[in-house]
């Protein structure tokens, strides 16, 4: 005990002279005790960040962040770095220009970090053509056993974890010094971000925390305890992916080994260590979770949770004191987030969240809860007095959620709020109702619901605030339906209807209660009309259902044009390329419903929409379909209950039009009266303003059901007597599980009699089997999603303010033009003039809108002698750059792959890919690329020596439909312009084929939901082109690309003009 006390006291004395005087006084200048204390202090000084200085250089109670990434130049075996001199004599000589030397086969390019324990270099790996980071142990530590063991332990620890959020280790070198070869991360530490900007926005805190928890969970699954989690060990990548990366495993131990801590040794960084670390007790993975909470605390508040004048004082506060409540420092911090951080920082490990996997789940749920009900737009409308237990008890739910989470293994999906004002769109409602014998023994209706809530009317609606509108209690008439929509829209300050960026109109559906299902006579009638084995009528008996959240539902089914603008394809039978194209060859089907898509394609469409507009969605290796299509906020499918409530719109008859099927035929497309689907805007709207609920095409909902044998007509069918009982199902949803694998389909279609598409009837559809009916989709979303989309302004982003262009220049002058761009502009297109044997070029560049440390740091222009050189270039640059343009110059006597090529590379393009198709037909591959959410941004189609080759680059851009063509004649290109202009699409690529006999163009078109202004001028002479350049510039347009061709010495230009007022396309961003 005395040894430990002496060590901790000595360590808390920051002044080295004072520390030595203290030790001389209490244990003498020599002797075994003094030697042990000195040894502990030396070991402690090396503990922590690899690049940290010794303990004497630390700020009181703090830690030193890694130095910034600065360029280093040297003419000798030393390098200047932040005022210190690094001894580089251990490096072997190198013949490579600007290299500091060689370590093994690596070329050392730059010293980017140096501390008391080691150095970090930027290096080049010539064998794999990539840049790496190399950690090298200081020479004087390399000969001592403890530091060398710790160094090798870090390498083994990192190598054991393969995860995007954990730094990757590529290898280990021993000669001449121990070295770890690691992934090079272009970015900064979380500590530096906090130093530069203070507290982070809550959304950014959650984003970083979710990714960090994912990485930490991967480390824990590998049996490692990090033991030094802190902001300076969290890297934030500056790239398109913006990864959060956990690094520095120098203190990591296996779970078994982590508890074997030396008595009195303090392992970790005081401000972020767990209490058991601060007191020298055994630690496990839960110590990392305490540190995680401390990191979150500083992200939210901008200050560490524990501070003090000395390291000893900080550790004492870690072990004994409580941090200042976050609510006092940041009143706007969501209570759920504050509570989560408090629980992570519990003094006792047993009181904390127990695993990083569980932590990530809670963070995601918190993020969704925040997205669904941000405090600035969804006020807490609970009355001041404590209400009786009910589904509206938001405060009690928040107090009790942690008790619920303790039983998370018993819950099928993430817990979410049931309250309609919270707008959470999780799969089911979780309330405070205890399970009772009465509710557990309710009769089955053939469709098993996820966590169904059975309640009385007073339980469901008893706590309705006094100023809230009345709920829509069926039955109600058309006037009442409209009033309910208007009053709830006013209450939440949202529109009754709005149109999203894709042109889909949505209507607000109010909260309400209704009798869901079919009376016995309807069920019997439906069973006599079922003839398909793969599509079985599922008619559940009448049961009372309450929907406690308002939501938006699309007025119509999604159209073929809307679907294609997302998915780059149209699977519909009734379309120009569909199975029934013969019946619509002279009909415009753009506004017909999309149908006949695979279930997975429908799911993918919704996911891409959510990615396109930045809505959160569930992700993970084991996510279910329900989690994917029912994100906390964003586009989704309606539940079966939501669909039926919206269809009925207050009615209790078989159809919203009444009892008779003949009235349905007058309002909707049924029974082959029209022979095919029709325009989704045709027909009469129901009282809620929705069209074609009983006809046109059937619609998937988000529920699942049992196979037909188990889910057919229920033996417990009811005649409606449940209607009189006050037993209510709240927000029901049937989810996919072992026993529920069939998809549910709602509504009717153009072919079958209306009886097959009544308000209360469902169909089951076997997975992986083509439906026996025409099925489409109708989108739904939460009120908050609608609010965001309705208020969505034109997208912000970088805009072009100036441009540079050259036309008809030879190679030498092109190179000079490129050189003059450096530091100011970035090239976006280079085309070779067709029909001119002297190889003249047209090119355009736009202004750089981002400051960079060097002229070519964000782009490169390269000339490659042939395809082999292009391959080497790819290996050299693909880790840091993405190729965004290539032009191949044909040469007599050489096939395409032996010809010279010019290419443009840019940084931040990790979401890119490239294809070299050779002589294969490129259009099939381009179409596949577009269907899979990639957008071709450069298509180099070349003919040389009678051989053809196509090389194209594409970027990943989900939710943006596109079509690409490798080689169109000028007339074909003009025809595509006319076609896509009529569909409100726009061209984003126009690139000349090279070496072809006739002048031909490669191009890409994309949907134009952002309403970007564009024009194409063709057949311009040189004088006309130069004059139009001046006129278009004055009108704030720039040439996004232009091509030229010479015919009998007469040069003609085709120019794609784009508005400077619009954000730069993703293909052009840098």
C-alpha cells in the first residue's frame, strides 16, 4: 500500500525537480524502494498514445494529441518536425527523388508524427502501389524488452481486428527497427476537431458514436480490451466515406490478460479512464464503455467530465466524483442521450451498458428517436399533472425504457415510442401495459402481430391533451374526414398534402380508431372467389385497431416514371419493353403504376430513396426486411392497419364507395373495364383524397403473414361482436419471422372483380414466386419526414463561379493549359476532336471551391503510354484518388490498349469503379451499372487498328436514376435529348468517341428532380461557339462539356450548357 501511495503521489507532482525532492525525502535517493518507484514512473511515462510525450510534458490532468500531418523535407539523415530533430540514420539510402530513405522495401516520404515513444511516417509501398503509414519504435526503446513487447502487442491486437472502423494493419517489420505498417488515414483526430470547434452537433455526436461503437464491438469480439479510448485515439477520415476509425491499441489486452495489472500501475489516460483503472483494479470490456461515455460527454459538452490540477486529482475524481450533469451544460441535449451517457459512466461496471453491441443498438434507437421527434419541431404536449397509465405517457416511457432494455433479448426488434407526436416509425408500439391473462388469451385471428397491445378506449385515448383535435373514430363521413385532416395538420403545423421532390403527392392521415377486418359474410364470399394457389385471400375477423400516430400516405401508386427515376429501369408488364408491350406500343405509360417488380427491387427502391434524401435507415449484417423498409424516418410502406384505415376513410362498408361492387367500377379501375392499368391520377378519390385503393394494381404493405395453410380463413371468425368490446390493438404490425414468411398484399387491380379487393381483405404472396396478380407500391412516411421534404429547399452545395476552356489546341498547348490551372481550377472534361489527324483537343475546367495545401493535392492530370501504364497508375493512385475521365488517342498500327491515354484523377472518390470492356458490347454493362445505382461519368469508346474497346468510370449514387450509351450517332444523340427532355431528365456526360469512322458520342442522362437548368447547342461553327460562350457566361451558364468534329475542314461544336446557380454534380465534385 505504501509503494502504491508513494507512486501515485509522485506521479501527481508535475514539476520534475519537485518530484525528485519528494522522493529523496520520503524514500531516499537510493535503495530498492526508490528503484521500484522510479521504474513504475518510467513505465507510466511511456503508457498512452504512441506519439505522446513523457509525463512531465503533459498538461495537468490531460494528454497530448498527436501532431498534425505536416510535410517534411530533408537533405540529411534527420528531419525537422515541430521544432525537434528526428534521427533517421536507421533508414537505408534511396534512389527515389524526395524520399527520406528506405525501410525494408518501403520508401519513406514524410515524417508526420513524433513523440517520446516513436515516430510515424508516410511511406510508399512500391510493390502494391499504395501509400501507407509506418510506426517505428524509437531506437533507444527498441533494445529494451517492455516497450518492444508493447509495440508488438499493438501490432498483433490491431491485426486481429478486421473492421472498417478499426485501423488496418498490413504487416510488421523487425529490421532495422520494429515497425508496424498500417493503413494511412487522411484526416484528423476527434481531439483536434473538438479543439477547433468545441462541442459537436448532436447528430454528429450520434454518427461518430455509432461508428465508434461498431469498431469497439469488433475489438471486443476479438477478445481485446482497448484500455485507452479517448478523443486523440479516434480518427475522423476526410473522404467521401467520412469513416470514424479507432486506433492506437498499444495498451490493448486480451480479456483474460487485462485483469493482470501491476499493483499501483495506472494504465490509461486519467481524464477518460474507468474508475477501476484509476484505482488499479482488474478491468474488462466495460472499462472501455466507461471511457466511451467520457468521450461522448466531451463531444456533447466540449469539456472532459473530470478535470483537476494534477493527474492524481483527476484520478481521484474519476473514482469518487460525479461529472456535472449534461443537462446543466447543454440544456438542449436530448434526455435519452444524456441518460445513455450517464449509464455508460456509472461507477460500478455492473451498472453500465454491458456490451458495445448493445450500446450501438441504443445509439441507433436514440438517433431514430431524435430524427422522428426533434424537440424543436415536436413539442412535448403532455399535461402537467401525471396522467393515468396510457400509450401517451411519454415521460414514463422515457423513465422506464432502461428497465425495458434490460430485457432486450426478449424483444424482437428495437424498442421505440408509441406516441403519435413522437413520430417514431418503428415496427411496433411498446407501452406500459402489463401482460394479463385476459390479454394473453385473446382469440387468434390468423395473423400474428408483433408485440400487439390490447387496451381499452380510456387507456388509449384517456391522456389526449385538451388542446388536441378529436381523433378520427370510425364511422365518420367525408366532411368529417376532411376536417380531421385539416385540424391535425394545423395542430402539427404541417400541410394536409404536399408533393415530394419526385413528384409524388402525399396526404395526411390523422390518428384514429376503426373496426379492421371483414365480417363473416364477406369472408365466406371471398373464399368462394379464390382460385390462385400462390395468392391466397386472407380475411381476418373484425377487431378494433387504434392508430396513435398521424402519417402521410401517397395519393396514388408510384408511377413507372417515378420508379425509373430511382432504379434506372422499368420492370412493368405494361411498358414499352414489358411483357405486354404489344398492347401499349402507341401509349405513353409514364404515369401508369409501376408493377411486376420483384419484392427485393421494391425494397431496394425505398432504400435508395432514403439514401438519396439523407434519411436514416437501419443497417447491419442481420437486419430484417421490416427494419429496412420501416426506418425511423424516411420513405416506407404503410402497415396493413394504416392501409385499411386510409382506404376506409371512416366507412364500415366493404368498399369506401359503399356496399355494391357496381359503384366501385364507376370510381376505380376494376374487372377489365379498361383492359389494363391506367394513369394513376384517373378515378375518383376517397374521402381522404386517395385514388385507386380498390383497383388499378394491388399494393404491398409492410406486414408478413403465415403460409396459406395456417393463414387462410380464420376458424375464429367474428361477426363484428368485437366492435362492441373495448379491447383494442394499438399500431399492429405482422413482421417476418420463422412462421411469418409470406408477404401481405392489399387492394384490388384492373383485372379481378372488386370482391377480391375489398377494404378489409388481404392476399398472401409466397416469397420468390411471381405474383398471380399485378402488384405495385404506395409509399408512406411519418409526419416529420413529410415536414422535412415539404420544407426542403433546393440542395446546397458547391457551385461553379468561373470556368476555363480551350478548343482546338494541340497536345503541347493542352499541357500548358493544364499547368496554368493548378491552384485555381480543376479540369472536368477533355475531348479529342473527331476527323482531324493532328490530334486537337477541347477541354473545360471549373474553379476549385476548396483550399488545399498544394496545387495538385486534390486532382491530377496524367498521360499514360498504354494500358500497362494505366494499370500501374491505377495501383499508384487508387488509394487516394479516383479516376473520373479518360480519353484514348488512337494511333495507326496500334490496338486500343497500346494507345496513349489522358486521364483526370480526383481525391475523395472512394465510391468509384472502373471497367475495361475490350471488344464486348458496352451498352449491356452500362445498363447494369445504372440499375445497380452507379452512374457512368466517363465513357471512353475507341476504335484503333480496326479493334474496338470501351473503358468507363462510374460512381455510386443511389436514388438517382440514369441511363448511359457508349456510342450514338449525332442524330441518335439528338433523339435522346428530345426524349429525356420530355421526361424532365438531363444529360451529365457528353464525350466524343475516338477513332470511329463517323462522329459518335457517348453520353449519360440522369433524373432532374433538382430542376437544374440546362441546354445543348449543336452544329455551332467556331465563331458561333466563341460568341455563345460570351453570351452564356453573361447568363450564368458554363460549358459542362463540349465536343467538336471536322467534316471537310469545317469544324462544328456540340455544347452542353449548365446553370451556375445549381450545385456541382456528384460526378464533378472534388
